[in-house]
């Protein structure tokens, strides 16, 4: 293992990738595990990185795949054990917050996760990439394997969805703080 | 912030202003965990104990479901090279020649044990594993030993073919099951030489009785370091003991094994699952591996999923533009896959075409179905599409020649 690569990746990207995984999983312990997997894949394949994309988008692509691999395996495992979970129609939040998930919450985070949970998977990814990770449209397209047009269209719908959800929450809340 | 109406700009600002979670662990702790991960350990020179002493041990390539014709009746000598690409080219060339001579898969498979063993002074093909299905005719004179090898947390089932003479010498008149074969031969496979992780044998003991196979894990086993490592372990066991109904997993006290991430894991079901794709290892060789994230409702859906690309790990075996209709049998075990437009295999690379056919056969075999391909032309050498494809015995075949 090349420790110099680890140290550089850690200094430049660690917290960003960690946050990305938190936004997807809402679970600190799981995010730590998945981040470990990201490092393993990065450190094993860094020599093969050809620079066709930026290092940043390459890392986020790996992180996204690691997370999605985990979700799909988890959903198959849950189906096999007869727990009802349909990845296509349900969102992880449907099963309620575990103590680990609750550990990353505060008021704003609660609202953020509610917004993310009620978006489609595509909308969620765009909100995370564009606003929370502050990637450009081009970078977002590269990470997700989309066209820039699709990023823009999805972003528009995602923001509209977020607005509906936030206005609804505020209406239920009955006032500001 | 709470308000009645939000505009787009305010939503953007709010999203960016949400407090950002921080990873409070120390850098040293993160690094220490990585250093402890066996996948990142610097490769050690191949341990000599993994091989039978020089002069007797060798491995050979099984190409596209057909044994290398030069090992067959009337064939010439085999030139075993160290290069995977060279050996693949050699295999393709000799396969093509045998096809041109009019030999069928069945004829090419016939060979004596004497012709099968390689000369002791031939170099070992360490990277001679090619993605291919092992069909029954190719197993004549061999006992298949299937094992779930591991490459960077991805489990790749490999079918080692051990000469019957060797198995007879090792086991006498007893017909060994999965556990017996595993205990006898797993430790002799040099996984790193084949481009896989050093994973076997499992850290524990494998035994069998009337209840089936039991795996008793040692106290310091490494399968609980993360959720991914448990998944890899379970999938490897699932592939290795396919002929068993399930595998009981115990700790050294005899209680169901406990894993931090999932709790008790008393048993691992071994029913086949997954859709076959091409998987490229770091050494550049391509094998066939099932992607178990999919959970198709039936074989027809499984075949259709072979066109899907959802991750950078697995490469689809069926081109996305191939329109096919899958007909499941009302009874019997024959599934028909018909291409809506004539599918010309000669437009693909030969190896890709062979992998596509093998992958389809292997995916169908997960449902105990054989496949008939219709409206397809120009198959790669050795495949005859007029007939139903035989039910493959396993993927990624390698002949393991051991001292007799």
C-alpha cells in the first residue's frame, strides 16, 4: 500500500467523501465502513487512474458505486430473510431511523434528510452533488454518467420537489424559528 | 430557517448552509484499519507449499468449453506459456483448427489421462484462467472442484478439474463431496498466481456429517472486519459448497457464529443466485462472475438483466441492442432464447462471443435450465447452435494436474 497516496487523498478529499456517504446512508458507522471500502478500491487501483476525469470526480464515482453496491446487497439480503423491502419503490428511511442514523441528526439535518428521502434517487443524487458537495454541472454529469442536460433537468425538478417539501414542513410546523 | 414560500435561490442557499457532518476519527486510526486489510497487503512471493513439489504440479487452460485440442487424441504438444494473452491466443488458434477439422465438442473432449498430464518440465501457467463455461463433455476423466475465489471482495466461482486418477488415489473408493474436496485441495491452489486474493482455506475447519457441511470459524477469523467482508465470505462459501443445501457456521464453542455487523449467522444458504457478467481482474484477465445484487423473478428476467450496466465492476455479456425473446418451458428444462433480428456472432470478438454464449448458459443453469439459441448465426468456433447447449457444470475452468 502506498501511504503517500493515502495521505494525499485523506487531506484533500476525506471529509467530502465522508459527507457524501452520510447523505446517502444517514449512518455514521456504515459510512465509516463504506469509506474504508472506497479507500481500498482507490489504493488498489490508483496506478490505473488514467486522468481521463478529475481525481475528485473519480473518487466520487467510486464512492457512489460502493454505496450502491451496499444498498443492493442489503436489499437482496433483506428480501432473502423475508423482510419486506422493495428497493425500487421504498426508501431506506421507510424503515425508520436506527440509533446510528439518529446520531447524525440535528434540526437542519432532520429537514435535509426528509427532503432527500422524499426525492427520487436521481433527484437526491443531484441535490447532494450540486448543492451539498458543490460540484459543477460538468463534474456532476461525469460522476453520475449523465449528460449535462439531464443534470440540469433533474436539478430543476429536484429543487422544485425540495421547495414543495420545505413549504409543506413549514406549514405543518406552523411557524419559523 | 422556516418560511412560507421558498424560491430556488433560497433553497440552494439553505442546502449549502446545512451544517456539514465531520468524521472525527483520527487519520492514524483510519490508516491503521487500512493497513490491517489483507487486500492491501504487499504481495508476498508465492509460497512454495502451495504447489506440489517441482516436477509434478501444473495448471492448464480450458478454452471456451473445449479442452486444448493438442492435448487430445492425435494432438501435438502443448506449449504452456506464462502469458495469459499468449495462452488465450494459442487456445483460440488450436480451437479454431480443431473446428475446421470438423470435430464436435464431444470429440474434442475425449482424451486419456496420460495425454492430459503435462510434462514436468513445462512452465506453470500462472495466469491461465479464462472466462469460460465447463461443459459436461469436457469433464470426462475429471472430477470438478468448484471454489469461490476472491478478487477485491468480488467472489468469482472457479471450476478446477482434477484427474479422476488423482482423486481415486487420494480418496480410494470413497466418492468425495464438496467438503472433502475442499479440505484436500483448497490449500494447494496458488490464488495469487492466478490473480486472486489469498483467501483460502477458510480460517476454521470444514467438516461434514449427516446434517451437511459445518464451518467452524477460528477465534481470529478476519471475516467480520466490515459489512463487505461478511458478504464476501458468505458468497464465497455459497459458491464453494453448491452441492450442499446449506452450510452451518459455528464458533469454536459450537454456537452459531456472531458477526458485529449482522448478528448471528447460523447458516449460509447455497442456492444459486446471480446473473453472469464479465469481470476483469487487475491482471487484465477476464472471467465470468455472477452479480448477486440482482434478484430476478425468473430465468427470463435474469437473461434480460445480462444486458444491464449498473456498476463499473461487471461488464454486460449481451449487447444492449440485442432484442431477444425468452421462452420458459412449461415443462422440461429447455429454455429458448430467440433474437428478434438475426444475431451475427461474427460481428463480435471471438472471445466476447464465446463468453456471451457461456454466460447465458451459466445464468440459465442457475435455474437448472438448458438453452437453445434461435435466429443467431456464425457462432464462435466449437459452438453448434442447432443443438441445445449442454448444461454447464461450472464457470472458469482450469485443469489441475497433480502427481499421480
